[in-house]
């Protein structure tokens, strides 16, 4: 590469705008393009702003760029108002004088989305043809070796043609070929360098079946980012419907019907227009009960601090924060609300207006920042788009990969302390009997978190009963009536859940978390007179009592064990329903009961005494022998610090990563402004609500060490939005945890199983490399099943049995 301090007429000027490409190529920008004839001034920049600075510098010298190549999906900071985030090329064309337009402009992408007809990317290609752009896969450009594919994404012929056109154009002006095979693959410890290149999943399985790769090599070469992308369903946007992007988003693609209120949601459900998609300016507290009734939410001004967590818990798709202010909810002449979409430039000009029941679609997409972090934005379509399930889910190669993942995960190996290690089991979260059945259908290995308070939000009578319990004291007759309603409802649900569990061919444990009803979620805003009045009517309480109790509970944030110890009848009622349902179901069921919001051993001991007393009444405890499992959430820094004193009281614990990450990072869940500020404070930070951050990992490590010093038979798992993330699963494997509990979708469970198999494979390879480790065991695993139906008697552990070996790491 020849660079000149003073550009001359023979200098070739090439600008590439891409926020992540520099992480994946081996050569620096100055060496990307070489020529023996011409000097080349080649730049790679990570933001559009930096790209314009380069172009402005060339313009000041009286020169135009020969080539500008821009990434399609590139993060645009809010402060860069000059860029609309749809196409950097369009922005560049609009900003440069006509005489200094780039001689050739190309659009590229690394996602492979152009291989899917009818997507917005195809629409963008057509729009950009007017400025002479061609669309190609950047990974094809930088990976010319035949055996390395575009992250497993087969390209369309149009993309292949554009890639070749790009190469021919660059080589033509350079007078020689630029370097090929610049892709810098990620290497994993325990693998030889020549084995570290990622291969397409189907290609890797074919190599395994032809005995070119071993099972460990095959799993080690699976690109989890590619896998996660390939497992997602996609919209079939045949009519090229334009999408609007909102500032944040989450959840799978969703097509449904527009609703503006709880009444709209009820009407649509009655009409069979499912699922409703709620659109509102903000998510007011009284709307939380709608999470179990809607499929998606579009919030123009942004979500509450709990939106991402609750949306993930209910598998809700959401798009929030209309940064361009092109949407408005306003009433028409008849007083009915409409969602109005204005023209981008003229606020008075309407593009369209949607009414209740109109078809809409939502999805979220991931972007990479210049700092190497990731974020998500929401996309809204004013039409019902058909979805195409992932074809990978039905391919035999995926089934083979799942089998290999399970085999490698279940095959034990030894650590230095001679402990028998296995991989991480994959369970699912659930909000009620239906999701427990789905978890079993999708082949989860149990339910790691049954959120019992969610079993009330879908039924108005049960919700009002729960509100009445929270708003009244034990001396109130209404309190007693509401508890009776809760017990009857819970008894029916638990019997259905236990029946589902015993129908499984393999042990299927269900961990029941006791009530963790947040006052902010369940109770009305005291300042909202309409909401307070409606709650008072529904619960048959006085307005002033509802307002006073709601104000107190919200200010004290009473939830979980704290609220239950203030009113023990809540947990006593729930425990009675659990043990009665287990006794009536029979078949040797051993319930698993978990306490939320714990801070101290004293709190946990009080609930355990309550559980033991109830268990004796229903025949699940005799003396010190008991046939139920008792555990604790560790979701507060206090609980993590007190883990050693909690361990003697527990058969299992589960790290609640949502609350723990919020407390450690100091960011309320869903506070997008604070989250963006936090991510920008230090380069390379990850979103604490999508993957584990080092601070939480350290806290977990210390807690795990403390638990195992006291009681090494305690089984340890994690739950929360981060549990299904590949990095989180790697950390769980490194800490020798037993399980992760992920979203109750087929895609999430499949991904977590393969990620767990890969994490176990890499852990085995690392152990095999270490000269101080014992030999790897290659015999089939004799793993103890983590299920409540194989062990009928459990002893209460007091920490005195430290010499016994753990059943699993």
C-alpha cells in the first residue's frame, strides 16, 4: 500500500463506512487495497460522521472519492441529526456538492438478509438503484476462499453478481487484485488454529457424518450468532411494505391487530382477532395486566422501566420510542382513536391512519455499535405480514446437532478437585399451565421458573382477588374471601401443571416461585383517579383505602418475601394449594418451591418453617425427612453476599439475573436513556439485560464458592432474560452451574441446548489440554436426573455433610 501525504491526480480514494468490519478483517485499513501502479488512500470508518469528515477533507483538496462503500445496518447516534439511519449512501449524496459526488457507491451488509425476498432490504436496493448502488455481502467480499461461506447465508444471484461487480470495479481502477481471504476467524482455546474457522452448520454436520470432523470439532465450529439468526422466523414481505424504525425493541416477529385500550383488547380477543397489538404513548401501570392478553406493544414515547423484562417474560414483541416523531394517537371526528403516521418532512401531511382492529406487524432487529456493543430497535409495519418459520428447525442437520450437543454435554469429565463435571441443563420459564405444556412440547428439561403471580393477570377475577389481598390486612373479611379465591384458582392450575409434568417420558421438574407480585405492576397508580376508582369497584373496597394502601406499598416497594412476611397468609394459602395438588395428582411428585426477593437467612428460614408445617399436613414431611425441595432466589446483592448462610436451608438456588443485573449496574430495567449513557461511558460494555456483565459474574462466583463451602449438594441455576445468551451459558459452564431457564419458545430452547453443548465441549477441551487435569472420561454419562419424580425422600441439609460429593457440579 502506498499512501501519499499530498493527494495527486493518480491517487485512488476509497472510503468504507462500517461499524464492525474492522473486528473481522486481518489487515489494517491502509493495507486493504494494494496496487503497483497507483497510490491508494483507503479509509475504514465506524460512523457516518467520521465518513463525512473524510469526504469533506478530500473535497477541501479538490478531490472526490472513487469508491464509497457503506454498511446497510449501521448504528446512528441520536446526536447525528444529519443522518436518518436508513441509508448512509443517501445521506452522503445529499450532503456532497454535485461536482464532488463519489464516482461509484456500493451498499453492503453482513447479515445475509438479502437472501430473503420481499424484505425491507430489497426495497432499499431498489431505492438506491437510482444513485447507481449495488448490494452485496461484505463477508463474501472479504472471504473469497470457497470453503468459507457468508456466515452460512446462501446468497442470491443478484448479491453474487454485485460482489463480483465490486471486485471487478476495484481491480479495474487499481490495476491489480486486492488481497483475498482477509477474514480473521475467532479462535477458541483447545482448538488448533487450522480448526478454528467457522463453517456453515449444514456443512459442518456433513463433515461430521463423513467422519472428516469429530463431535467436539463439529460443535466447536458452530457459529452461535449465525445459529441464533437462522432459528428466527422471518416476515414474508411480498408487497414490499415500508417499515418505520423505533428507538428500542425486542421479541420475535409478530403480526396482529391494533388496539388502543383494555376494552379494545377484550373485543379483539372475543372477535378472534388474535393477537392484539396495543399502541399507546406510554405504558401506564394499570396496563401491566394486559401482558397476558396481547401479543405485542407499540409505545410511542417509550416504555416503563420494567418493559423489556416483562415483555421477555411474556414473550411479547415491543417497539418503543418514536425518535423521529412521525406517529401520533389522536381522536377522529367520532371520538375514536387512530394511529396517524405523518410525512417525514411535513407534519401536517398524513401518510396513513390506522383504527382499532387494523392489521399491523412488529419485529426487532439487532445493531452493532462502534464500541463493539449491541442494541435492538423496533420495526413497525402497517400491514399483516405472513411469517415463515425457520427452515433450519425442520432440517435433519439441526436434529443431529442437538444430539451431538446433548451427548457432549452429558459426558462427564474431572476437574483438579476430582469433581465429576457435566454440562448445563436447559429448562424453560413459564407463566401458567399452558406454557408448562409448551415447555414440555419443545423438549425443555423442566421448568426452572414458574412465575405464579403471572397466573392471575390473564383472569380478571383472579387479578382482582390478588389486588384485594395486597390492599387489605389479615383482619379484613374481604382479605379472607380473596385468599379463598386465590387458593381455589391455584389448586386447579397446579393440578394441571403436575399432570403435564408426570406425562413426560423423562423427569420434568417444575420449580414453583412463590408470589412475587410487584406493587407497581399489580396496583393502580394512586395519582390516577380513574384507575383507583376502577380498582376499588372491582375489589369492593373504598377508594380512599385503595389509594392509601397502594401509596404505601409502592413507596416501600413491598414484594416477594418481604411482603409475604408482613402477611404470611399469602404464602400459607399458596403452599396449601401446591401440596394439595401434588397429593391429589400422586405419582410420587416432589414439589420444588422457591422463595423470591430473599435478602437474609432469617427471612428464608421463616418461609421454610412455613413450608415444612404445610408439608407435614399433606404428608410431604415426616420428622426430618421430606418429599419436597426448597430453594431460594438470589436476585439481590444482599442475598449474594449472604449465600453461605442461605445454603444450609436450601436444596437449590437460582440466580435471578434481571434484578441482580439491575442492582449491580444501577440501571432500572427498561431505562433506555440511562442504559445508553452507561454503555457509552466505557467502550466494549455489554447490555446488562441481555448478557452477563463482569460485575455480576464476579458476584455469582463469590456466591457459588460460599454455597459450596457450606453445602456442596445444592443445585445452582440461573433465570432471567440473560439466561439464554451464549456468553451467559459459557459463564454458567465455567462456574459449574446445573441449569439455565430460558424463554418458553422452541427457538430459545434449541439455541440454549446447542450453546450448552458447545460450552461443555470447549470446557472438556480446555481440561484435556491442562497437564494437571485427570484424563477425560469418554464413557457415557451416568448423570443423575434433575427431576422431582426420581427422589421420593430428601434430607434437610444443615451443612454438616461437606464430605459428600455433589451429584452434579
